[in-house]
C-alpha cells in the first residue's frame, strides 16, 4: 500500500496498519469497534481501488489493487 494511504489510515485512533501482515487492525475488539472509522477506512480503500476483505474481529485484510 502507498505511503500516502498508510499515513491517511494512521490518523485514525482505533485502527492501525500492520505492514508485516498487510492488515488494518481494529485495536478496540469486536464489541467496541468504531464503525464510523471502519466505514471511513473502507471508503478510503474503495476510492483508491484497493481490494480488501473483512475478518471476524472487524479487521481489514488488504488483498491488492483492483
């Protein structure tokens, strides 16, 4: 993922990009997930044509470019 996108995602408090696993991790757990931030990150990824999928902890796994 580009450094610009990583920096943009880095401004969120409850999600963190982990380059080793290529995932955006929910730091609050599934019961306390910040859905507004989650949807904002999904919008950023969609706008930049990044393929991703959701995991059970409301994490986002980056799959590549569309």
